[in-house]
């Protein structure tokens, strides 16, 4: 996968391949809720609903706890 992304994997990191939202979103939320220093999130699509509410709540809680949270949402993908 590293060669497809044109970015090398960095030693000391774990890589887990996830297939769809049923696998991806719970894993992302788990890591967001465990963050201690920073969170940087980039999303090309952001829609209203149960999943986005869970992300907003988790990110907000971490920000209130002093974690530096940065989010970038694509202008067109965030119009939903």
C-alpha cells in the first residue's frame, strides 16, 4: 500500500486494513477518544447523521480535555 500512496510507512506505527464504514468508523472513534495530544482529521465527505454526531461529540470532548484538534473538510463534500 505504501507504493500506491507514494508515502513510506514509518517505523513504530501499526497498520490495519479496514474495509468499510462498519469497520472504519468504530476504529476511528476509538482512536479519537484515546487521543492525548493532537488529532488531525481530513475528510472529503461529511454528512449529517448518527455517525457524524458521534465524531463531533468525540472530537469536542477531546478538545475540552485539552487535546489540540484540527479538522479539514472538503468544501463540496461538506455541503450535505
